[in-house]
């Protein structure tokens, strides 16, 4: 019977190289996916920041409107008080 240890070692070396190549390809794919995810997350964070700014602006606009409504009411009351004739005591 012939010794096949050399053939088996050669096959093991080939399989080991294939595993190494597949592992390197897998690691590269992981890095690519991580970069794509980071890009998407960055884009979503930018959109979130914009949405928060819009909400801040809407709140500011609502406060300005409320203050204007209050100031108009105060002015109307003052105008009505001035227009009202004085009553004798």
C-alpha cells in the first residue's frame, strides 16, 4: 500500500488556502457593509437633525403667534378703555 500522507497534506494546504481566501473576502464584505451602514446612519442623523430644527422653528413660530394674539388682545382692551367715556363720580 502506498503512502498518501503527502497527497493528503497537499489537499489540506489547498483547502487551508481556500479557507483563507474566503475569510479575506468575507472580511472585505463586512468592511464594505459597515461603510454602507455608516453612510446610511449618517444620512439619517442629518435628516433627524433637520427635522428637529424644523420642530424648533415651528415651536418658535407658535410662540410668536401666541404672543401676537396676546398683544393684540391687550391692545384691544386698552383701546376700548380709552374709547369709553369717563363716568362722573
